[in-house]
C-alpha cells in the first residue's frame, strides 16, 4: 500500500489522494465532506462507508508490516 494515503474522487471525476492520518471527520451532508485536522474540508463523491473502508484497509496494512 502506498504510504499513508487513500484515494478519493472529486465531483469533476478527478482523483485526489488524502493523508489518512489527517482525517478528523467524514460526514454525509448529503455530499460527503472530509474534514482534515488542518481544518481544510474536501467534498468528494465517495460515500462515508467507502472512505471508512479505505482508511481501515490502510490501517490494517500498516499493522501487518
């Protein structure tokens, strides 16, 4: 797995990589909004459930190393 990033997608279809360790909250409002510990907010097309799965997968990969 690549470093500490997860991939998400903006509404224009472009891919964005986010540092999973910087995610503070993920909420559906109804769009999915990721809030980082820096205060920055990112609106993405991915569902909350998908983002949670990606973060969990990342964390599990870290502990397997």
